């Protein structure tokens, strides 16, 4: 099974870290990542830019693009893409295509990445033994 | 988050982050700056006790507002035993139910509260540096000591300045109603200018001052981000934030180990902060979509041209010249023309640039950068004696040790080449 682990924290607090603190946290996380990468169990790793850098395309309202992150609580995060685009307009064009392909409600938040490492998953991924006996 | 890892640093950062919104909301309740500040202070002390025990609240800002308000109301009630009952009009929202409070802390309220708090710091009677000092004290919550160090004055002198400034603000008619659309725009542009002032106080620091003053750049970026979160659709707020990020990204390369200025073209670009640059560029992209460029956005675009160039010689000066042309239209000033002349000197040569700045001589006769650039252009044209006169004038007009040192670099070069 592949799992996505989504990182939540206060961006005010994290944004306040000094470069040294930031580097120290990243180094500690990096050693966890390195352990997983060594056995080919680490997929893509990304760090997002702050929410203030985001725009959101709303499917329902003629693909209206609004500034800022997706802030509704009625909908849940169901998936994500990482796309390589020359600029924001190109990324919005991709989101527009996605919205045409899947027009039923919801939104696409478009947030630039600060850090991206593609990672590499091994062929022989550990599979969970299915058991109903606990 | 588990209780065990709520450390003092986390709480400190959370309190700092919550401060502008919390003080702003408390100001709306009490309509008195000192009461609002004391209430917030009180709430912070309670947070330091309660949060490590109970874990942090889901919404620290709402918690601080609620607790701060109750604490201040308690204070008012207690003092009422020995004094006449407090003026009811001091307390504007007694009827607020606690549950309703959280609902009311929606974007609209935060937005106008914080904007009001920032706006009152920009009182037109206050000189620019005092506006900055007051904003740093009230909005950012820096201690008087920190601000005094940032402005290179004694603590008691700064204390007096801030007290006097706050008295002025207190005596002024603070507009508590929700601002209309036009008024909100005006307040926003006044506040944006003040945030840029805070940044420049930090940015103009050099060398040894950098330790104390450099933090002002970080405070300004924090304020700009706050404005951006409150006004996510304002292209000029995006532009301002981008401008600050793109300039501050170069901070690690702007001074050498001895604290001397390193010119832009000589900076080690690998030291520039790539993440800040990426964020600044992303904000420019967002702002450009609105198709009504303002002065901050154009300045950000100029900073971006520098930041994008991997080597100094890759700088797209023709594009920078065009952008300065736009800026001359949007916000004409001799200083903008002076800056444009730098780009012109790269694109069309020093002669053209010199011609461009000659008409500015009377307006900029007291301006350090005018003589710095003039000296540089004359030097490039081989007019060394005139260059030396200009450089000497520049040094005499330098505002900081860093500026003077910067010109001395040119003078040294001039002397070296004359000798060689």
C-alpha cells in the first residue's frame, strides 16, 4: 500500500524559524527520509510555499480563479498532482483542463513548491498480509 | 500535537503570530490602546501557564482575545469597587456570548481590526520614523529595548518617543466604524507604505548595525504577509510582499565578513535565499494576473530581474530599463529616474545615463545616491577629477557608515586605476 503523509502545522510558527532552526528540522527529517530511501520506500517529497502564494480554481463558478488557498471545510483533500509549468498561468491552464475532465464541484488549489525531490520506490514494495484475524 | 512537545519556543512563536489580530480585536472591544495591550499581555501570561498544562487551543488567536477580554473586564470590575463605575462606553461588546465570538472572528472582522490597528500607527502628525517605532511596539510587540537598539538611540529616549506618539494617537479620533470600500483602499495604501518604511529601516542598516536593525526586515515581511492573508486579492499587497522577499533574499550576500558593503554585481549569488526568491516570483505571477500594475509590483519585478540572473552579466538591463519607465509613469520621482539611469548606463552607455541625470541635479542636490551614481558615470567616462568631486560630495552626504564605505570602494578603485 502506498501512503501519502500530509504535513500540517502553523505557517506563522514555521515561517518564524530562523535559518538555523529550519535547517536543523530539515536535517532531522532528512535522516528519516534517508532511511526510507535506502530501502526504496520513499516516493516524492515536497515542501510547499506559504498559502499566500496560492490561487484556487473553483469548478462550480465557471472556473473562477481566486487568490489565496482553498479554505472551505466542507470538502476534503482527495488527491494531488505535481506539474512542471513555466509560470502560474500555465499551471492554471492545467487545472482548467482537469476541471473540464472532472467538472463536478470542488476546487483545485494551485500552490508552488519550495522543495521537490522525486524519490524512487522499489519494485518489491512490502505488501501487507491480508488477515481478518487481527 | 502532544502536550510534551509544546515548548516555550512554540508558545512564544504562537503568541508573536497571534499578536496583531488579538491586539486589534481587543482594541475594537475597549477602544483604548493601553487597555488592549494590557489585556493581550495578561492573556499571554495566562497562556504561558495554561497551554503547557492543557495543550494549545485549536485557535490560539481566538483564545487570546477571549481570555484577554475577560481579564480586562475583570480588571475593570475590580477597580470599580474603589472607583466610580467604569464608563459603559469603554466596553463596547458586553453582550457578546463566548460562542458567538469565535463565529465573529471571521475574515471581515480580522481584516478591518488589523487594518485599523496598523492605520492608527500611521497618524499623519507622526514623523515616519515614529510611525515605524510605534508599529513595531504595538503591532509587532517588539520591546522598547529592541526598538531603541534598532534605531540606535537610548532606551529611555525611545520610551519617551513611543509614549508621546501613543498619546497623540490616543488623542486622535480613531475611526472605529467599518471602513467603506474607498476608505479601506486608502488605509491599505497608507499601511503598505508604513510596512515598506519598516523594511527600509532594516535594509539600510549596514555591517555591525545589521544584527540589531536587520531584524526589522523580517518584521516587515511578517507584516506584509499578514496584510496579504487579510487582503488576498490585492495585487499591490502581493507586489509589496514580493518586493520585500526579493530584496531580503540577498541579505546573506550584501555584506562581507568585516561588515563592508558588497555591490550587487559582486555578490556571491549562491548565498541568496532561493526559497524567498521562489515565493517572491510566485507572488509576482499572481499579481500580474490582475492586470493593473502598481508601484510595488513594478519594483518587485525589477528586483526579480536581478534575482533571476545567475551571474551579474546575465542581468536583463533592457527589461529593467523598461520597468523603470513604467515606474516613472506610475510614481514619477527624481529618485526613480536616477535608478533608471543605472539601467540606461548598462544599455546605452554612461554618456546617455549622465545626460539623463543632469536635469535632476537641483532636485537631488542633497541626495547621497545622486552623487554616488554621478561619480560612477564620470569615472566610466574617464572624467576622473569630476568623478572624485562627486564621490567626495557623496561621502559627505552619506547617511550610514555602510553608504560611506560603499563610496570609498569607488574612490579606492579610482585612485588605484589612476596610479596604475
